[in-house]
C-alpha cells in the first residue's frame, strides 16, 4: 500500500513487513549510527525543554550521530529533528498513517517511513537505533522508553538506554523505579541499564563510549539464553 504526502509516494510498512525486519530497514546506506530519541509532540510549559531538544539535536550531529524518531515536525520531536537536519546529519522519521491527522510529518528528513500501527512504528525505530535517549514527554514517551527497557529485560536487545533528566523532569519516575526495585518487582541490573544523565554532555560522552553501529535487535532471543 502507498500513501502520497506532498506529491511524494511512500510505501506503508505493515506488521507483515516487519516479520522480515532486515528487508524493511536498510541500514547499509546510512553513514552514521542513529540514536532513537523519544520525546514529546508538545513543547511543555518551560522553554528549557525545547532548548534541551535543540541542544541535543546539535550535539548529536556535531558528534557524528544521526537521529531516528517519531517523524513529526511539532513539539520537542520537531525541534530535535530540525537541529539534526540543519547540521547536516541523517534523520529518519517513522510515523503511523493515522497520526498524520494529528501530527504533520517533517518534510526535510533523510528518510521517512509510514507504518500501519504504533507497534510497527516502534519495531522499525528500534531496528534503526543504535541507542535510545529519552527527553521529557507525555504518555507516549513514557510508554516508549518503558517498552524498550522491557525488551532489554527480556533479552531482545543490548543497546544503551539513557534517560535525559532535563530540569529534574524524571526525578519522580526514577524514584518510583527505585521503589519498584526495592519491593522486588524489578532487578537492580535492569534498573541500572536505564542510565540517567542530567546534562546533554553526559549523554554524549556516554554514547561515545558505548554506541556500536549495526547492533541489531534480536527478536529471536529468549529469556535464559
């Protein structure tokens, strides 16, 4: 199935396509590792959040890292993508077709994928990503980073996960996860894998140390292997 956006035809990736994810996602033509950035489609009530998104986009590009994200041109999502694109780095957007009623797809991306569902979107993003960074955001952002952390807990990938705790935004979430661990519902090692950085410089330094391109999501790994 195809969809036309601004006189350009796009194939819509479906759940059937991602059963052979390597066919749907072509990383061979990319020239840099991509960092998945989860963040809000809104900008928040404090300008510090948009500034952080723009600073992160610039920092990624300056350090030879590209972006994979939700594909929109609005909110923190649009801000981080704008800076990556303007700095000449690669940016891949992935957006479900139904969300085009609510969010405008970014027009200057290196690559834009349309998907049939949110599940397909998240799988495609995870395959592209060499690391995951979470900026402030709402329910969708929380769902994304918690799901990717769950995938790590279940041995579906071994990619770094960073919570960028701008302005103390995630303090209460971190406190809750620590409490969850104390109460025996989460292992300490799974909590430790969600690395908290309070500044963009900390996050970039960490990415330099641990990001490896082509560290694919292994959807066949099972618990205990």
